[in-house]
């Protein structure tokens, strides 16, 4: 496992994600937890709930559509190129090769995600946007030398069932395993959200993955690594078992809070700087909007 310069990662956990199996109507659910059996928690939706319960409602319960932005699409593209890069022989994992992968990966993404087709109506706009992914790839190569790495897994779906039946799951960008068995979790960050507003969320996400790996493999990751491609910075965090035990309690408390919100249909806004990036700001009471009527949830609806 090849190391890169390490910088301590500070900040408090602040985010995760959630999906659930089925939900009943408010009137028929005096005990929401009994009807949420089989639900699963992932780093994105739960992060929404921790950031803003109303945002969680909009995404997980109302399922309001969100058109992808050019910035989000660029992040998806860069992730795809970095995943594909490790399919090449080690000697060919160069910046030049990564750049040549951009058009092909974009065409594949457009087929898989038709919403992306509508992002660009002019060829010149698309060409300029595609060019903007190059600096992020160049930044990656200043942080790591992929010719010296052989990841154990990429885009790895992981899940575990905690005591009490809560299923947690997520997708890890990259998992490295050293010859001595030490594990490193790597996550690529390409976004434009100010890092001081995002770092707690990112750390929460990585601890989430660490907990799943610990519960399924019996190994606490040696390093949780964030690669900030816009800033060309590497941030590392080293968890321990005691911290993951506390984190598991945090997830259970979060789940209970979501159950209460579902039972009472009470999802309140939590205004912050992140509101500037919210696709549903116009519906938020904190900004003069009105949410849609709470949906009539029935058992079997998937969140």
C-alpha cells in the first residue's frame, strides 16, 4: 500500500445517507420502527437528514427530481475515469492515458444516465466542460502514482447488519489492502462546496464505511483517506474500535430520529450555507417556500 503525504483530518461527524424498504401511512403507524423492518441506511440520505431533515424528506420521501448540474456530472466523470484507469496495466496509468479516457467514459455515462444528455445543447459548451475535467485528473496525479497501486476493489458495494437489525450499506470509491492486511479506504472529492462546510460530512461517510468493513471483515481500516482534487490535498484519518463503537451508537440514534420524523411527519428545515447548493430551496419554508403535501405512504414504498 503506497502512502502519500498525510495531513490530520479534524472536525466532527456531520453527515450520512438513507434508504428504507417500506413506509406505512402516518395514521396507521403508531410504531414506525416495526414497519421499517428491513430498511437500510447509506451515507448519502442519512447525511441529508443530519444536514437538514426537510432535505431528507424531499429526496427520500417526496422523491423530488433533481436535474444533475455540470459540476456533479464532472465529478461523476472523473470518478469513472479513475476507476477505469486501474483496468490498464500499471505502466500505462499516466495522466495522458487518463485524459484519453474522458470522451469514452462520458459517452458511456450518457447512455446509462439519460438526464446528462440535456446538460449541453451546444457542442462548444460540451467541449469546454469536458476540458474542465483535465485539471482534476492532473491534480490526482500530484497526490498519487497509480502505477504503484493495485487496489483490492473499486466502486465496492458494502453492507452489514448491526445489532438490532439496521442494515447499513454504501459504495467505496477504492479499497487498498497492504500485504500485511492493513486496509485503506480512499474517497475522491471533486465538488465546489466549501470544504469547511463539507469536511464533517466526508468524515462521517468514511467512518460509515469503516464500520461496515469492521463488522463484515473484522478489520478496522488503518487509514481513511480523502483526496481533494480541486485543492490537490490529501487528508487522512485513523479510526479505532472504540470510536467505531461510538459511531455505531450515533447511527442508531440517527435512525431513531428518522423514525420519529416519519411517525410525526415532522421534517424541519435547518438553514445553513449549504442552502446555496440545494435544488429544492424554492420549496423550503426557511426561504419563503411551501413544501408539497406529505405523501400518503403505504407499506412497501421504497425510499
